[in-house]
């Protein structure tokens, strides 16, 4: 009977280890996908930056206003995606703790650390885009008045 309990306990521990590994793997893939989406959105913002930096040219067709609206939409989308990445990292980073001694956990921790750095750079890019957009909108308001 004692042997059965020991074997049962061993199989439960193996199951728990496998479940933890799957959970870590899923988290790393999910956060990487979210970071990819956020980066794609930031790329759209980067593509708009040269046009915003050129200055305000108010024409009869409202091109400046359309550019401002488009930039605001991209900024909003980027902001939501970056915030989702940050939130996910903060909420679920405990899943990849390297304290269990599993080499897979160490790799997952490394992947999450790299993704965290990547998200930090995305936050910096978003802040820079917001600054450029704010300057553009101020110039647009001055030109209109």
C-alpha cells in the first residue's frame, strides 16, 4: 500500500511538472504574440512620424486634420496593445519563476526578460510618438487660428 502511495505521488508530481511546463510555454508564446502585435502597431506610428515632423500644411482638402485623426487612431491602438503587454507581464510573470531548477524554466525566464525589454522599448517609442503628435497638433491649432 505504501508503494502504491509513493508511485501515485510520483505520478502526481510528474503531472504537476508537465502542467507547469505547458503553462510557462503558453505564457511565453502568448506574451510574445502580444508584443508582436504591439510592435506592428508601433511600426504604423513610426511610418507616420516623418509626415508629422514635416509640419502643418493646411489645404482645402483637410489633409492635416485627416493626418491628425489617423495618427490619433494609431496612437490609441498602440497604447492599448502596449498596455495589454505590460499588464500581462505584470499579472503572469510569476509563472516563469526559475526557482524550480528546471532548465525549461530558466529558458522561459530568459524569454520573458527579453520580451520585457522589448516592451520597454515599445513604451519609449510610443512616448516619443505622443510627443511628436502633440507638437503637430499644437502647430495645427496655431495654423487654424
